[in-house]
């Protein structure tokens, strides 16, 4: 392992959004401080575990740190700085590491942004979701339309140079022309360096799912979803944000999220926090998504409860195909052969030719790249290959 990433899941939100199925809840009395201390303890224990699993006294340098959630900015800059300091004590964080924190626009004040920068964060991901008030009310967001652009401007004035925003699309009855208008307004108002566009999904157990089942809303058809995805990609490309993954866009390669890109490249990573996953090939492990159990275990001197699985070579190969075909870089056939000792083209020749003929893939040298239509069906496309 030449490098690794580190993810910290902060399980707190002021209030759950209507569509969200991530593990999070409002913090109880004293839980923000308890969580920050527990995450610092877990960093120490995980670094020890990585050393033991690698049979080495050191662990690979950490090239990316990502604090997500939930709403990490709820911790406040002081606690975030403390957790990041603990990570630096236990892991070798490279001098040029990308260090990202997610934030709710309501939490971004000049003081918070300046303190986050001083703590070592150099990339900010803001949950803007929309700059249209009607959309925010439907989604159950607490902030209002002006808050997203305002938080971007505050962060930029504080000194952040890498600022990404999340947008949601595919709300009920949304048509491509309405989506294009919203995307253009968001880009003009925020001028981010990075943008993630997530299609609204209905997860069982969320209020939005219950409303779908009651017939209040209708799920978009596959053709409608495809039309929205194509419109989103086309509009953002025209605005200077070409896609590099099915849901991720940047002003240029230098503004891509290195942390997210490493997931798609199968780079090892350590996860801290309740519900967080780790990947030390060939083992994937995850903490139980329960804050109470997490705090009790770490305050008692142990590791949080969780599970793990050892992936076979076949499973790892399938994952590489699935993840690669979600990116515009596509699948490197030479790298695939080097990693798994298998000739992908020889094994999947008929499926490859079919996908190329249908306009879903292009082949150039050793690269097998999805077209826009291919990106739209990337997960289903990967199932055709062995």
C-alpha cells in the first residue's frame, strides 16, 4: 500500500432531511464532546490495527482526509480541530494532503471558516442542494435559498480555494428545462470549483418513502431519470464543469475530489465513527451504526462493535469494473490484467462489443470508457461483465 485515505463519520444533524437514510440524529447533552474524544481514541486504535494487519511498524501516508456526515460543522471548529490533530498524531498525514470537511450553510460564519482553515482543512463541501426556496422546503432543509451562496462567499473570503457544493435533482415532476434553470442559477450564485449532483432517491424508512407509498408522489421512470442526467451533464459541461464521475463535476482535473477518486480506484482507507467503513484489501470492515454503542466501547477502552468480510479476487475484480465504469476515465485493461492476472477483453469480448455497438462504451488502447449513455446505466452495465 503506497497511500491511504481516512474518513470520519460525524453522526449528528439538527434535524433529519425527508430523503436522508444516512446514520445521523440530533446530538444529546454532552455528546458532541464525547464523540470528538471517542473519535480521537478510535484513531489511535485503528492505526495500531493497520500496523498489525500490515505486519509493519508504520502505515502508508494518508493522502486524503474527509470529515462527512451527518453535519460535521455541528461539531464546531474547535472540536473538528481536535479530531484532526488526533489523526495527525496517529497517522502520517502528507504535507500536501487533501483535507475536506462537509458543512451546512447555516454553520459557515467568518469565524468558523477561518478557524477551520487554521486547523488544516483545505477543502470545503457545502450542502447547498438548491438555490430555489421551493426545493429546499420540499427536501426538508433548514437553510433558505440565499444561505448557500452566502456561505460560499464567506468561505472564499476566509481563504478557502477549493469549495464544492452538492445539488439535488429529480424532484417530483421536475423536467429537464426546470433542472437546467436551477443548475445555471446555482453555478452563477456560488461559482464553486467542484459540484456533485445527486438524483433524489426514495429510501425505505424515510418520510419521503412513506409519501411515495401513499401515492402522494410518483417515482420518475428510467427514461425520465436518463433525460435529467443527460441534461445535467450537458449543462455543466457547457458551464465549464465536465463530469469525471457519474455524479461529480469539476472546473478541471486539479479540482477533482482526490478522496472520492480514491474510492473508485480501490485505494485503502480507514473509517472512524459509527457506521463508517474501512477497506484494507482484501478486507472490508464497518462500525455498527449506533452512537451509544460506539461511545460506550471507546470510553471503555475497546474498539466499536462492527463486522467485516474478506473479499475474494473475483469480488475485487468485479468491484474494480463497477467503480471504474462510473468514471469518465473508465477501466484500464492493462491495470486490470496486472492486478488480477486476467485478460478482461478475452473473457468479456462479446459483452464489450455489444456495449460499444449500443453506444455505451468506447475503447481506446487499454482504456474502456463509458459514454454519457453508459454512465447513465453504469451499474447495470457492469453486471454484464465477469
